[in-house]
């Protein structure tokens, strides 16, 4: 499935808004989001946990490779 340039741009804007909203949230707000997500969407919460872990590992590996 091909994603058109305008669709990709719209998707990235949506992703940026979601990430920005979480980044600006205080600790209580983040905890509330996590609690609600785990309660209502446990599969999504598990998937995000796994994906974030993999992304952090990949970033660490890349940084180590660049350091050497």
C-alpha cells in the first residue's frame, strides 16, 4: 500500500501533535494517560511498551557505533 506525500505529511503532523501533547504533560497527566490506556487498550499499551523498548535499544546501538 502506497502512502501519498500529502497523506504522509498529514500523518506526521498528527504524530507530532500526539508526541508534543505527551511531552508537555505533567507527571500526573502522563500517569492518567497510562492508566487509562492500560485499562481500555491493554494490547496497545503492551505494543507501545515493546516498540519503545526496541527503539531505545536501536538508538543506543547506533550511538555506540558512532562513538567507536
